C-alpha cells in the first residue's frame, strides 16, 4: 500500500502569508509615502517659510533643492507602488531601491523635521522588509 503525498501549492508558510499580505500593504504604504513626499516637496518649493530653519548642518541644501528631491522621489514612489500592486517583478527591486533612497533623503532631512523623518524612515524599513522577504513562488519539499 503506497501513500501518495500531495503538495498543495496554495499552502505556504505563515511567514510567507504575512510577507505576501505585507507586500500589498507595502505597496499601499509606498504610494502613500510618495504622495506625502510629493506634497512635502511642493510645500518646500512653493513657500520656503513653511519649514523651520534649524541649526546649520554640514549637508545643508536649499529648501528649494530639497523640495525638488522630494517631488522626484514622491513621483517615483507612487509609480513603483502602483507597479508593485500590479504584480510587476521589476517593481520589487525598484521598491527596495526607492525606499532606500527615501531613507537617505529623510536621514538628511532630520535636522528640519526629526520626528517626521524618523516615522518615514521606519515606514521605509517596513516596505523594504515586506518586499524583500516575500517569495511569490511557493517552496516545494
């Protein structure tokens, strides 16, 4: 009497299920962060008095320059987030790169709005974790 072992391709580990669900969440977070970054950039470009000028730092950049950086980053984040929602493979790698660039930009933005920057950095880390740990193909053993 032989027993047949069946592997259910739909069944994955709990960790992968969480990572897959979090990847969709990461795409939504990425789009939301992109929109916020876009508005933040527009505010910096349109009216320099919106942001408080703090202590001079070594990596100081004009608010208009920071505004354009945030605008471009925001547009890229929205586009990559939408592609990630659509299941594009290239969007996974690009999402990690864009989130890493966002971490760097917000680290450099720390002198102006520290708590906001820390929040955005934390959300970028969630995006990187979710996108990089999710395996779309189930493992067969």
